[in-house]
C-alpha cells in the first residue's frame, strides 16, 4: 500500500511540473510611467497611452500613472494624448524581466 501511494504522489508531482506553462514573466518586460502637465507638474488623469507596433493602449489613473504589462522585448513608440493637450511621442526599449519607467510631460493647447 505504501508503494502504491508513493507512486501515486510521484505521478501527481510529475504531471504538475510537465503541464506547467514554460513561459515565465522573465520572458516579458513592462512599461510604467507618469504623465504630467508641463507647466504645473500636475498629474494628468485619463491620458491615452498607445504602444506601437502592438496597438495596446491604457489610460492614466487619477495620479497620472500607467502600466503596460507583459510586453515582448523590443523598441516601442508611445503616443500620449489627452484632452486639452498637444500629443506627445516617446520611444522606449523594453527588456525582458524589467520595468521601463518613463516620465512624460504634455503641453497645453493654447
């Protein structure tokens, strides 16, 4: 009986490891940042950040911050848009296993 239990546990453990997804978070990187008003340094809520060529997009929170998670390592162009502000562009290189942090200012439309 002990031998059968041992083999059962061994099969369960091996099955668990074999069926695990081999992709790890170290395969991807992430981009995070803060968007602020150029003249006042106030955070900009609701700014749209679009990443190309992946065509992912996110919006900033009330504190002007954003995160784009699980991005494949590569060079990307960010387009930042907000009502009442001029569009800004920013390039960032994503590295596997790292958070690329950016600080971007937007200038008000006059």
